[in-house]
C-alpha cells in the first residue's frame, strides 16, 4: 500500500503544512531560540556566518539584538553576547538547538535554550468617568460645613435645639412624602436607564460564568488523574485503532490547557503511527517539542513515522539528536526503514553515527544489516560483520540471516559462501528447532489474541526460511548434477534488464547501473509493450486479425514476496507478466524466485502503485490485472489504495474487455470497493460486473494460486475470502 501519498509532500526537516506558523500566530507568545555564551570579541557578521555554517538551514532566521533583554540579562555571562534564532516550524528549531548546543565558537561553548517572546498588545487608556469622581469631590467639600455645624450645635441653647428639631422633623416628613410619590420622567430617559441596567446585569452574569469556567478548567488542568485517565483512553484507542476518538481525546487535553508528560505524548505518537496518520504525528511531535518533554522515546517513535514517508528526513532527524541521545532502538527504527527502502547510503551513514556515539549493535541491528547487504549482494560486507559479532552474539542471531546470506551469495555467483551459509542455517535449525525466526520479537505483554497471531506468524516465518533454503539447495543440486558452471552472477538487482525502479519512488536510494544507461532502464519494457499495442504482434483488438492471438499481458499490483505472481508466471507460459511492488526487500524476493526458478516471462516494476502505472504502463495494453489481499484501511476514514482515481487509472491500462480481479479477506473493505464501483458515475461508464448474474462478487477458484495468505489459511486462519471481478466496457 502506498503510504507516502497520505502526506502529499515529504515531512520531517521540511515543513509539512503551515502548522508551526499557525501555532505561532494563535499563541500569545512567539517561540525562538536564544544562543548564549557567544564571545563579544566576535563581530556580529561573523557570528551570523558561523551559526549558518553550523545549522545549515536557510529557513532559520538569525538576529543579533542591539541590547540584551532585561529578563535574561542576569543569566548572561560577562563578556559574552547572545543571538536569536526564529522559524515558524518548531521541529526545525528543536533540531537547530540540538545541533548548536555545546558547539564551540571562539573560546566558548554555545548554550542554546527556547525563549518565549511575549507579544505586547496595546490597550486603550480608560476614558474618565464623571459619575465616579464628582461624588468624591462633593464629599470632600461637604465635610467642612458639617464640622462647623457640629460646633454650632454644641453652643445652641436647649430651647433652640427643640425648635430646630421640630422644624427638621416636619421637613423630613414632607421630603419623605415627596419621595414616595412617583416623579414624572421622560420616556426616552427611562428606557435608556432600563437598557443600561440590563446590560450591566448581563455583563455581571457573563463575568460570573467566566469565573466558574476558569475554576473548572484550572481544576481539570491541574488534576494529574484526568491526564492519566485520558492517557489510558489514548492507549485504548491505539489498540483498537479508533482514530476519531483518539483525536477527540487529544484535542480535549489541548482545549483544557493541560500539560501532558512524555508518557502521554509517547502513547499519542505511537497511536498515530499505528493508525498510519503521519501528519497528525508531526503535530503531536511539535507539541512535545514546545512543551520541552521530547525524550529519546518521543524521537524514536516519530522517526518510525518519518521512515514510512521520507527516509532522508528520518536520517537528518537522528543526526540532530545530540542533547537527546539516540539509543539502539532509535537506530534500529531507521535500519528497518532501510530494509524496506533499500537505502544503502543511509545505512552506511548510520553505522558511522553509531560508532561516533559509541552505540553497539544488538541482534536486531545485525539482522537488519544482513538483510540490507543481502539485497544489494554485498557478500564480503556480511562476512566481515559476522566476524566482528558472531562470538559475542552466538545463539542470538536468527537463522534467517544465514539463509538470506546463502541466497544472496548464490545470486552473486559465490558458490562457496552460499554452501557455507546454508550449512550454518541447517545447524541452527537442527540444534534449536524452536528458535525464533527473527530476533526482534515483542517481549511485552500480549493479549491472548495477539499471542495466537504471534505464534502463527512465527510458524509461517520458519516455513519461509525452509522454503528459501530449499530453493537455494535445489539450484545448487542442478549445478552439481549437470556439472555446469554457475549460470547466474549479478552485481546487483539494478543490473537486471527486466527490473525497473520508478524514479518517483526510488530517487537516490538504488544503484543505477551507470550514467550511460540513464534513460535506457525502460528499454526492455518498451519492447514488451510495443508487442501488445494496437498493431503489435500480440494485439488482440476487435478489428484486427493477428497471426498470434494467444499471448496475453497480465499484471499483479502489490505482489508482496512474489509467491502468487511467480507461480502464475511459471505456469502461464502463453502470457507475459508484470509484478508491481514498492518495498525494496520484497522486490528482491520476487527477483530471486524468478532467477532460481528460471522464469523468463516476468518483469518487475519497483514503485508506488498510483504513480508507477502512470509512469510505466501505456494505454490499453493489459489483458488482466490482479490485486491480491491489499492492505485494508486502518480506520474507516483513512486513505486506501483502491479508490475511484486508482480504478480509473487501471481502466486506462486495460484493453477492451480486459478484467480486474480484487481478492480480499476483509469483508468491510470488499463492501467499500463494491460501493465505490456501484455509486461512481465515472466507474459505471467504464466498468461492468464480469459475472453473468451482474453481481460484483464471484466465488474464488480453488486453483486461484498460492500466496502468503494461503499459508495463513492452511495454518488455521480460515477466514472467508471475497473475490470481485469487473470488466472494462
């Protein structure tokens, strides 16, 4: 399945969207890096030039402030200067921090930290309110007469006071009567006063509600139990791959302003990887960087995501991990990506990086390295590696390492190495029949269902090793019996003319034969297609009559390890076959099967299914197309291989009345495909069901072919299979 297309563009060192800038603009502060401990003896231009040379990133802006801000002045050593680094992408700032921190500039070692620059929002000066100031003035002026009246009252005679009190009582009575009577007011003035009172009441209610919300939020934000509960929810969603609920739970954490720790971020990142949502993984990683909780686990998990879409970015990420030291699990994550992508140069760079960081390989590292070297037929490098680690790791190295070495040695023409490695494989399997097929099993707690699956895949893995050994043994026996010289001797897969690596998918990570051969990689394919185009030797059009109408061109998309396509091509000698697969290690498996079984009518295209069809396959040349057991979408709304655009592209490649067969063991996925076919106006015009009763589902033939999924079927996973067959109109 093509995973790279979910992103659109590559991620990692380059931004994958404007997430960083949107966070910066929405925040009340701007995140920068502050570089401290710069010698004052270095002038500003030299500082900027030196920093640029170290970080090698043009998107990061470097400035030297005219003066040191007051909030950091007490932290700056005397005789030193500072610099600010700014960039909208937080992950790039984090990498720059890791690169610069501890680097020497002059006689000082740089110190780099994140720095929050608070935005200054101008607020208008409050307007003077007369009602509040005038009463105060009146109170002050009224104080003096009152004091004088008190003194005068003391000197008055009792009779006069009696008279005055009676007069005052009369005045109070008349005043109270006048106040009790309603005073006439203008209508407009009364309505304005009512509106003002209503507005004041509403504002007070709103303020009260805001205070209540703030107290609730602060209570939740500061409650560690709430964060732990949501972390458990995230873990549960990751297990069930419930991506919708996963995002809701994570967004709630952000909404309440909670500060998750590295455990919560690690769980969320791992969930994004499991759900194959790598854009969301980038967002979560940026959040962890901003909260300054990104440890080696966070980096390692995010590197797993990068390996699925952009190996170069993954490599650059691990190079930048200086303050956050990478561990062997971090390196193994990228080595695993190199197995799938065939990146030999990145592999060599990782080995050098491990040496410089004094990180030693484990058995998983050795297995990955041997697989990578085997796919590139680097036989001597494998023996050199084993010589260094075999004694220390004896009993830990998986037998698949030696079976793969035996196969690669045979293809490279090194018979002695092939026989030697085959013997070691037999010895390991004989001494320890229960040996794990690989050295990187999950050692954590497994559910009963996962234990059954793990046992099943282990059993099938052992079958794969035995089958690989038998292919090598059978070919060696042919050579011995016929007293013939070795018939195969290749420098690498790329030197085989019936393999084409798409330049869209394999840009720099495969060995091109030579500069002279550039542009000639498709010669064998073009020659093949010319025979099946209209007017060609094998064309079977409705209006043309050809001498040879019994030859067909057929294709399997997403061939996996190649069991099905090599078996069909070996039996179907009246057809030419094309196998399409994106993973480099699987392409090696398909190619090796074709070579050792002498299958001459099989061509291999390495690349992304969507892009490779457009790049390689011309219009109207294919008679039959097969897609066997495509990976179903991880969750309901996820991207998938088989969509309307892809089905239209396949239709372009098919001849008239050509057929497309899709087989899956996932019922919901089969229903989704049928829904697309039956509801799309475009597809209804160009396809129709192949079944006579006009239904899309047809029974799967017993002799349909052998594949990895047949092994699952024969080993106890007897699930129902769904076969969809449609014809081009």
